[in-house]
């Protein structure tokens, strides 16, 4: 997860280096962090909790990468798409 350049109010804003270097690093393994993940979940589900943190990478001791934990539930107005 990386934030958008201009995240919604209350969301964490990652630095230019994080927003650009983390996706480049992970794309080598066909993993594509996006600033659209959390906004999509927040739009699709009723948020009960959101935690934005950063953690270390194995074998790269001084680099921290962002991640999130999103807990939500289906709102009564949400329908399953086809």
C-alpha cells in the first residue's frame, strides 16, 4: 500500500520516495501497491477500523514499507456485483 499524492482527510500521506520507490521495488515480483486500495475499500464497505503502519522487509534492515489493516462490513446499501 502506498498513499495517493493527495489522500483523503485523515489518511496518511507517504513521501514522494515511498510513493515511487516502493511500487518500483515490488513490481520486480509482480506486486503492485496502489493508492487506490484503501479508498476503494472505504467506498465499498462500512469501515469499522483502519490502521496504517509501516514495517521492515526481510533482509533489508533499514527500509520500512507501508501497509494497512482494514476492517469493514457490508453496508445495507451494498449489493454484490456480477
